[in-house]
C-alpha cells in the first residue's frame, strides 16, 4: 500500500470497530498460519489427482461447461494464492471460533453456584493450562464481537488495557446461566481473569449465588474484595447490570485500576 492509502486505512479502522475486528481476525489468522505451517510446493502428482477428482465429480453432475471452468480456475497463477489463503482463513476461523471442550471440573466447586469460588477455580485451571480460551486476539474489539455473536444475554465488558499482549474469551453455561469469561495476558505469568454474569442472576440466587456480605458490599460501594491463602485476589464489581468477578495474583489496587479502565 502507498503511504497515503495506509494512512487512510489506519484512520478508518481506528474509528470503525467492525472493520477493526475483521482486520485483527485476518492478521491473527495470517500469524497463526505463518507460525504453524511451512510453505511447501504441491507435488505435481497431487495436483493432477485433485484435478482428476474434480473433473470426475463435475462429469457425474452432467455439467458440460464446468470442466473447462475448473481447469481455468486451478491453472490461474494469480488466483491460486487467493483461493489457498481463503481456505486457510476459513479453516483457522472455524478452529478459533468453535467451542473449546470445557474440562469436567470447569466451575465444579464445592458450592457449584458460588461466583467467587467459581472464579478462583477457573483462574487456577487457566494458570495450570487446563483451561484455554476458545478464541484469542490482540484486539479487545475482536473479543467483544465474539462475545456478542455468542449470544451473551447481558452487556459483556472487554477492557482496553495498556500493555495487554493478548485477549482471550470463553462462553459457557452454569446451572442454565450464560456466562462470559475474558482472559487478559500481560506476559507469560501476569494474567487477569474476569468472570462476567448478569447481576440479576446472582441476586436471584437460583443458578448463581453470592454471600450476603458480598451483596451488601456491592450494593453499598459497588465493590467487594476477598483473597485466599495462595495470595490470589478477587475483586467484584457491578457495571450497568453486569457482575464482574476478577481474579489475579496482582495487587488489589492494581486490579481496581485496571477494572476502572474505559
């Protein structure tokens, strides 16, 4: 791209979240393909077999003109890379967007409905590598788009955090309640995990629950804090009908600062 075209492009995606999300997704796909796959030339015998199979399928459907069309398509040197890239992007997008099989102990705590305990257990699974995001991106807009398309019945929050190297997301259900989980990675060890649910679900206490102490603190101040013997801090906050339960080994004040980022 020319400098002017690049400048125009950057101005547009900075102001247009949907285009930014599409751009980040394609850039992520290219990165994954480039990192995981080695470029090799297709052997001539394989190319011939593929053509023969396609010709056979076309003849079976009695489409006389399709054979020459396929020949032109496969022999077009300019179009071939586009076709290969398109198929690769579709495959990678399918892999990234399909639901990841959730471990059996995901949110399986002594009190299955307790949000604080669920949050701590999930954080432990993430740190141990036993629970991985269903999708990851370098842009919070891409994660927010993913959560919206997953049908989250509340206003999901994805923070735009400075120095965050990657954003991950998981969507699941606990006792019939739809949940969103966002993982912010600041390095190999610094992780902020955020559990999100509809506030009304927690206050009803049927599918999800909070202690009376937590509810009272959230009602009075909008915040609730706790920690455990492993020095994991849990910070709860309510935002526009969404309950957020964040877990990290970061200091509590640092977590609060991150959770107040627009």
